[in-house]
C-alpha cells in the first residue's frame, strides 16, 4: 500500500462512508434530543394492511416481525419491500427489485478487520457487505449492487444487518427523554431510523425516474444556454471509480492537486465513470471542460441546483415516543463503535478480556 496523505486522502474520505460521524468533527458528549425540522423526512409510514398484501403477492418481506416469521428462508435471497426506502424510493426506476441475504461468515470475517479510525476501511467493509448481500433485478436483467445511490449505502448495510440478526441480537439502542412529554424514548439504530434531507416536491418534476437523471434547462431560469443540463445520481459505482482515478492521478502526476468543488460536481456530470482509469480520464476530462465552461452566473445556478436535488443523509436518527406519539430526534452515534454493528461475539461467553 502506498502511503498517501493530504488532498487525496481528504477526497477519498469525502467519497467514503456515508456515515456523517466520520466526516464531521465529533460533537460534545451531551445529547439533547431536538424537535424535528420541517425539511427532514418523517419516518416512513407504511400501511400495515397494504404491507401484508404486498408480502402475500410477492413473497417479499418488510422488517422486524415479518422477517422473523420467514426466518426459515434466511439462507436465500429475499425481496425487499421498496417502501422501506421511504421517499428515496423515487430515485430508482420502478422496475427495480432489491434483494438481500444475511451476511455470510466471510463477510463477518472481513468485518473483524475494520479499522474504525479510518474512513477508507469503513468504506471497504461496507462495500464488502453489499457485494455479498445485495442484489438488484430489473426488467432488463441484473444490475450491479453498485448501482445504488450513494446516499443509500448505509441504509442497505443496516437492512442487511437487520436481516442477519433476525432475532434482534446485537441491537444498537439508546434511551433519551422525549422533548415533548419527557417520557423515555428508545432509539434503535435500524434502517428506518435514518433521516435524510430530501429534494422538495416542487423540483421533483425535473427528475426522470426511468433514466435516473435530472434534466434542467437553464433557459427556463433566464440563463442563456444552448441545451438542457443532465445531472445523474451519484452511485456507489461512480464513487468507487472516481476514487480509483484520484489515486492514479495523484500517484502518476506528481501529487496532483484536485479542485474539491469540481470533485463535488463530478459524479453528477457523468452518466457513468469507467473502472478502467484511461477511459475514466477521458470521461472526467469531458466533465471538467463542461465545468470550466460555466461563467459565474451559471456556476451559481448549478450550485443552487445541486443543493436542491441532493439527498443528504442526516446526522440524526428518529424514534416515535411511546407516550405521546411524537417523533423524537437525536444524533446518530454508535455507543459501542461501528465495529459492534456486525459483532456476533457478544452472543457467546466472552473469552478473556481483550
Ligand atoms: Zn413524548
């Protein structure tokens, strides 16, 4: 492994884990639950009857009780009810079907190699889990697991985790006081507790669901432009290939410096970025030419667009208060570290103290 620092490490970490914990400075240890902000999505409301009907029709499953009822089928792939994605479901074509299976021994073995202080290590281990345990089917065939939007990566990791520990072993929970009625609220870190800052409804009409692309004509906003702009969802695949390109550029071009603003736009500007570095270079150079052609007005417009169409994972998670029924929110954290997520050791008697 070549030792790299500075720019490229920062870029990699920015592309790495979608867990905000590792990209933000840790906050103070006192956690006061906050009232929910109006822009943050509420928990996904799934109609129980509708859910039961869906399961009957598709043999798919939701979470918790439903998965438990199908525990005997755990070894195989199981179709996931897309409504678990909440509003983020909109950012996938309608014919996609997500399938998960429990983490295998190999995956758990790799998990034990996790270096929690290193964003890249977390990145690798998360990808490893998804590689083995997530599959996507569509009308045109199987899609790579890397086709998921990068903001959903942690969601799918948690989903697989819940499926792996069907009986609720290894829960990540903590308790806090409800900000509305002061009752005790249990926060359980599961895929339904995650929160996201989402695009407003009024901009959604610019999104082409089938092709996973935002089509925006600057002329509609009084900005002279010859043609409409196409902005493609950032995927786990593009992130990985951008990372490979960054490393290659850095190593081959005398510790090349990267423009972080361009890197932020890059995944949106390319429909695809090749795994093959020479091809990626051509694609990225084209995107860079577009990026550099923007004048101040255009750049400022594009910056607004990106702010409005991005799905941003929140640093908070939510839970419903059992006493007053309100939604309480607290900061996402891992009381026993990220390593505890797939930790199976605590199910048996511990050997030694280390
Ligand atoms: Zn309450």
